[in-house]
């Protein structure tokens, strides 16, 4: 068996981001493809939000090293303020020297053959670059999101740090992987690569079949009947004020309600773990649709999956300023086998993926009239039990176990 060191911040018991699943499931499935994984992440105290129960998802025989780190915003602040340079390239930059030391020790002790790092958090790629130079192991740099963009980060110092990390990866990594076609093409163009350059690779997000199998095995009814109550349209996860701005959705709800097309008896939109409930409350009050909205707190990962399976429909929000990205949650939506309403630019990666999979329910998040039409048609289709669901055989392509095979082949090549 060959050996690979997986370096990333987002790993159990961290909660609050679906990014945890990427590194966790790669680590779980890599042995089936001839690679023994070793995980390097941060100390638990540095993680902003944790749930010890998630540690049961970590394979018992997986080697996990937790390097010391501090969160500048929580551990190094005085009266809420801390030196800006302590948060470059992110609030966990203190992780870098300890992780580099521990990574080199792991490589020497276990004769590790390759190194894989994943962003976010940016410090992981800085660590990968140092380890690659110190131990000359091939490096695969995983970009789940684009880093330095035209308008992000807004802090010039942070932007320059992101740009430098990107350039180091483009120069030194054996492969750079991306979770959407748009991001892959953006980086290939940015660093002068040919469209078919094999170093710039699409390695999409996916779903964990094992987690869904547990839900199915529990005997719980996967689909709730809505005949005696309103349809539930679920958005599970963070609603970002810019990247997933729901303002025009609320405008469309108000218009449909004024026309008599919607009421609290016909539809409720449930926002689960939005992280921005106050913003949603303000929008609901502004458009007088509070009784069409439910705001719910975070729940455990498998409970969230079960809720997806029980909802009448699932809601995707993705603004045009993220056209080169696809929410990781979408793949779990697909596996949940429920109808999906995609509020995303039809020309962006999220809208294109849904269209490719045959979904007719797609409208730009910035277009209230288009949302009004799509939402009205979606609710009508639910009422007729005719809402489109992506066929299971097409969803299977996004199994994380299958996608881990793609990563293993990259590691073999590296």
C-alpha cells in the first residue's frame, strides 16, 4: 500500500460546514484504491464550532494528527482586536509551523509517498508548499473554492497572500484539483495552461452513500405526505448575504401571495442552519411573508440528511457572482431523491449541472420574475405529484467512494 498525507482544517469534530465531508470521505475510501491515508488537521480547541459525536464517523484505524493552532479572533484578541498579520492567510496561521513540523515527522516515520492539501482554510496550502519543498514529496493541491478573485478578499493584504499561495501551488504542485468546471477553467487560464492541461483537474464534490444507507436502514419513512399540511421547501445550510442573497426570492413570494398563488396553508420555506437568521427575519418582515418562512437551528449531519429525505422539495441558492462554484450540499440533495428548485444563473456551473441532469426548475437568483414563474410551476408540480427528480442512476456518478477512485488515480500519477 502506498501512503498519502491528507492536510486540511475541516475535519471532525468541526461542524458548521459540509467541507468536512470531503477530506473525511477521501480518508475513508482511499484504502480501497491502494492508498493508506494519514490525516493532519488542527487541535480541536482551534476549531470554531465542534460536536464530539461527529468523531464516530472517523474510521477507527485512521491515523489522525492534530497540530497545535490558535484562532486569532478568539485566542489572541485583546478587547476584540488583534494584529491583522496574525490572520494572514487566515485566522489559524499559527497552525503553519506546528503542522509543517508534524508533517515532516510523519513523512519520515511512515515513508509517506504523497501529500494532499485542501482549501479552505488557506493555511493548508501554505503547509503543503513547505512540506513539498522540505521533503520533496509530490503535492496535490485541492481548491474547493476559488481563492483570489476580482472582488475577494476585499483586504489587499489578504488578497496578496491568497494570490501568492495560488502561484506557489500552480508552480510546484503535481496536480491542482477543482470542484466545478468554471473554477478549473478559471485557474487554467489564469496560469497560462492549455484547456486540456492534465495538471488542472476537475474533482467534484459528492455524497456519502454510507450515511444515506444508515437512514434507509433505520426504517424511517423517507417522504412525508403533505396532503394534510403545507408543502415544505427546505434550504439546508448557510445563506450567505452576497453569494446566496435571497432578496429576490422573498420578492417573488410576496408577489405570488398577492396573486393568491401561495399561502401558509400551501407552502413553507424552511431555512435550516442559515447562520443569518436575522437577515432572513428582516427580509420576511420587509416583504410581509413571515408566515411562509421557518427558521430552524443546526442539527446533526445525519439528521440533516434525514430531513432532506423527508422534505417535499429542496432549495438551492447560488448567486451569479459564484457562477464558477457548485454548493457541496447539492450532491446530498441529489442523493436525497427529492425535487430540487435551483435558484442559480442558468449559465453558471450550478444551473448548468441541474440542466444537464434534466431539472426544469431553474431560475436566476437575481431575477424575481423568473423565480416567481419557477416557484409557481414547482409548487404546482408538487401538487400534482409530478415534480422532477433526478434519476438515481445519474446521481450515482457523484458517490464520494467513486470520486475517491479519481483522487487515487491522481496520486498514482503524481
